[in-house]
């Protein structure tokens, strides 16, 4: 509905403001969180190139962190979905490599707690 669209636009504008402030303050933790949600949102709405770009920016920001933001495999799961979507669009071996890396990362989470991550692993492997 029109109200839903206005709410989404409002939220995106709010996030852009928060991101701009986080960049100004060099708050890499907040930057990464915004990029995580932005990548997922772009993927859900079929904006795969944008999602891949956001993941790339997040990975650059994560290099400045003492510890990467994992969210118990959720980040790797969506990264894998984004990379799979890109692999279907653009025939480049880098996407397949990145998908396999995401799957490997999720497998580590499954070893530590299958109930939390195994379904993500199975879904990504099925894709």
C-alpha cells in the first residue's frame, strides 16, 4: 500500500542519516550493522548488484573491527544467497568461490550448534 511505501522510504532516509553520522564518527560497528541490513533488504527486493556492493562495503568496514559481526551464521547465509544470485546473473568464478566460502563458514556454525544454523546450511546448499 501507499502507507507501506512511505514507511519504507522514511526508514531508508533515516538509515542514510545514521550511516552518514556513523561514517563521520568512524563508528565501524554501526556501519557494519547498517550494511548487513541493507544487503539483506537489497537481496529481498531483487537488487542483487546493489546487495553485492553493500556486502563488499561491509567487508571493507569489517577489516577495521576487532571482531567480525556474525549473527550466528545469518550474515554468511545472506552473503551466500547474494553471491548465488550474482553467479546466476554474471558468469564469473569469483561468485562460486564466495558461495563456497559462505557455506564453509556456516558449516563451522553448524558444528557449534546445529539447531541454530543447520537449516541455513541446507537451504543454501539446495540453492
